[in-house]
C-alpha cells in the first residue's frame, strides 16, 4: 500500500528488521483507519506523556534496583493499585517479568484498556513511540541509567527537571546519516512554533490532495476551483500548465509541483532555518495527515473513471476527510459519500 511506503523511515538494521517495521506499520494503519483520527491523536498524545513518565521512573528504578518510597507514592497517583499489587505479589516473582516491564504493562492497562478491548492499541503504540518526545525520553533514560549506575546522584531530578533534560537529548544515534540529519532538525525550532507549522502544512497538504484528482485528470479546472487557486496560490495554474508539458506520459507531476510551490512560498522560513524536515517527519505519524491521504486514495479510486460534477468544495471535502472512518468488519458503514 502506498501509505506504508510513503511513511517509512530508514534506520540502521537488517532486512528482517525492515520487514518487522513494515509489518508493524501495516498493522497500525489497519487498526487506525477504524477509529476517528481525533480520538487516535488524543490517545497518542496521552501515550507520549505516559512514556515520558515511565522512562523517568524506570531510570530511577534501574539505578536503585527498587522503587524508593517517595517514588512509590508518585507512581501510585499515576497508576492506582500498582504498588498494592506489587506488595501482594512479592512471593511470586520468580516467573514474573522485571519490575519496569510490570510497571509499563500496568500503565498501559490503566490508561488504554478501552483501546486494547476495541482493537486499536497497536496503532496508538506505533505512532506514539515514533514521536520525538518518546524517543528523546528513551534515549535520556539510557543515558541516566548508565551514568547513575556508576555514580548515584545525591538527589534524583524531579519529573519536570528530567523532562527538560530529555528534550535536549539526541535520539538519532541509531539512524542512518540522512535520517539522523532530518531528526536533528527538531532541535532547530521551538516545539510551539513547530506545532503551528505542522498544523498549517497539514491544511495546505489537504488542499493539494483535494485538487489532485482534478489536476492529474487534465480536465479543465472548474471556475470555483480556479477561484480557490487564484486566492490561495495565484499564478500556479498558469505555471503548472506550462510545466506539465515536460511530464512523462502517464506520470503526472502536478501534485508534486503544487506541494513544492506551497513549501517554497509558505514555509520558506522553515527551509532557510533548516527545520522543514521536522515538519515532514511530524506528519509521518500524525493521524490527521495519514487519514487525509487515505481519504484522497479513496477518492482517487472512486473518481478514476469520472470526476464528480459539480466538483466538491474544499470545505466539504475537508470535512469528509476528517470524518472518514473505515468500519470494522461486520459493522454498518457510516461514512460520508
């Protein structure tokens, strides 16, 4: 499927590891498309926060080989009944997973039991652990354990202090050079500014997906669509009409030209300052960006023989893309046409 291929990310590893990554991606995408993207995004963000907390706690557990009393109280607030179960199960530890693993399973069950029951937890996990915050937390945990096992700190950092240090951690050591350079772009922009840019880029990308079937069909652009272009991308239709003369037969590049046009004009600051890759990487695991592309794929299939007349407005197309959910097998479809 085009989705999995487009959103793959190169890492250092064997062909079997690539196959495992692809399989996990396919499973996550399949589960995700049965869930409204807004719900999936909320769950992914919650998992990222849970992951940060977990790695902070784990770094202290592995330095101390136990959960100190002060930390146990904090864990109990985040994961009620975990410490009680730990005390009751002390006699049956020989076959149990290690303490950090038991904590992770308990946190997952406490916070994501519904996603597990409904069959979309793998999607939450897949998208969340590829978020830069999760990967920074994992890298910082590894650094802390190595350092603290040699010399224990007089006082462990608070969760807030630990997060601040994790945000500065480099999590790209396991990536190939090109991917490492792309990941480094996150360090060149503040998170709030990046989040705003990602939201703007998604809206522009949705606009490009909306008009893609029309551009690639060589059908004259209807007046309402041409009006949208004149307002949003003045001059593009004329530029594209001339540029497409060089396209190979059967391989239209209208969409690629439109995205390049948008990037060069509306995200020039990100390109000049070196963090455009941070935007593009963020989209790879953003449920709304993925869902928009999947809705375009659906439209592309349905409209392959004949474009709709009248062509839907961008507002209507965007609303339908946002509400697009594939019913799970056996459930009645409630999708917009």
